């Protein structure tokens, strides 16, 4: 049975929001201002979820996606959502999360590169079944389309095309240097056919043991002075990552010592002025090894226990953290009582950011500024950089 609904908002996950008979309904593929008919696919006592069956009255913010596979490939979830409304709603989603979950009201700064709303991705995770290779269709494990994506850098699309007949099964991550020739491929287990085409291919199975004799260590390349390590986290766009690094460095400009937690391969601190004392902590040993080679003594491998110990030693002017999507719940209580002059919190999830800021408020920490960065244009994902000080 079809239900008619007017979309009045956007949810944290990227769905349009409206009401059906007074009940909140989340609608995939809808944008504010749409009047749509939907198929209800899930219902609970608190909410409904639906898919668009047809658009009765299109929103002024609705646009024709630039990709013919928009509805099936699951990559550009907001390809139908026009700018500048897309930017306005990303900011609103962040501020609504902070106000609703943490009681914080703040006006964010919006930062983007409009010229890089497409062809910006330099890293992508693909899925293979031995015959096909590409993205999953939204909400399924079905590989749809040919994997070509308008959001991906041309070098990434070319690499996918060259991998398509290699018989890959399972997940594969491809990372390209947009300003160089390097192409890195990360697989679960090594395939000779893949390595013959892409020498910078590594496998998770190999990473569990010692490096085979005669083979170099994990593949990597430098971009903007930062080592990009195969199989370790890097931003989806090395080009848009420049916005993030610049914003963080602006927030660290008065710091004399920085504790960098969840530092990866030094993305946010490796290129800081050499006069600034830096200690980076990260669980991924290969990422730490690459960062340490470029800034001796500044990076160590460790978990949250080591992070808490260094938070508590009281020597750091600024503590910088860039945790995974799950946030920093484990170390937030220690940050609450630390003696640092400022905190700089980088987050890819507004909900976990709000949860952790609520904890930090107990210790008198308050946001001094908040930036919303468009590192994932034409998707509902968003990055934030928040500087906190004690009042």
C-alpha cells in the first residue's frame, strides 16, 4: 500500500523525514520539499521507513543525478540533492545533533571546494564475487552496475576497469595518487594476476605474519608529505583532505606541544612546524612505522590505555584527536579532567561527537569554534573540526 508524505527535513543518516498519520517516517531518496508516494518497508511503534515509489511534487532542491547508476550503486547517496541546499542541510544535521544530544548551540563555519564535488575520491572499497566487481546496491550485498562512479577520480575508475577480469572474491580497497602514478590494491588474500598488473598490491593474510624474504614492506606513497599506507586508514579523498589538514593546523597555530590521538600515519600532525613537540599514538603499527620514519621519536603504537596514560601526564598544550566513527567514549572521561589548554576534536559522525562533547562539558570544556567540511560531496557524510577551551 502506497502512502503519501511531504518531506520536511533530513535525518542524520541521509534519509528524508516527514510524517504519516502523525508518525515519523524516514524516506530513502527524498529531499526536503518533496511530496512523494512511498512503499513502507519497515514499521515500529516509534517510526516508519520507506522507499520512494514516485515523486508527486518535486522539491526545488531536487536535481537530476549526473550518474545513470545513482539509484543502484550506493555511492553517491545525495546525487539527487542540489547545492547549496545540500550544504545547508549538512550544517543543520550537525547543529541539530549537538543541540539535541549535548545541549550545545553553535553556528558552524562551512568549508568546501565547489570544483571538487565530483571526481574527488581517491580511495574506494569494492566488492567482488569472482565475476563482478563494484559497489553494493544500497541495503544489500548485491553488486550492481559496472562500478564506474562520477565521484571517483578518473585514475580510480581506470584501476577498477583493469581489475574487473581478475576474479576477485570479497572486498578490495584501491587507493590512487591523484598527482602521481601510484595505485595501491589491498586484498584479503594475494592474487598473482592482480599483483602482475598492480605491483603495489598487499594482502591482509600476509600482514599477519613476517614479511616474506625478498619482498619489501607494506606498499606506501607520499602525498603532501604524509605517507599513505596500503591497508591503513586514509581519507577517501586525498585532494579534499587538504581542507581538513589546513583547518586543524589553523586550530593548532598557537600550540607548543600536541598529543595526537588516533593519529594514523600522521595525517594531521606530521607536517606541523618542527618547533612544535608532537607525540602521536595509533593502534595500527604499519601506519606508525611510516610516520615514525619521517619524524623520529614522535609516533608510537598503542591502544586507548596508552592514550589515557599520556593524557594524564599533564605536559600537553593541546590534545588533538581523530577517532573512528564510534567516537572517543573510552578516553572522554580522561580528557574531561586533563590539564591541556585546548582540545581539537575531528569527527566523521555528528552523533558520537555530540555524545563525547556532552561528557567533556562536565569538565568545563566548551566549543570555541566548529567547522563543517564537505569531504564527501553528494553523499550525506560530513566531517567536523571542533576546537574546545575551558570557560
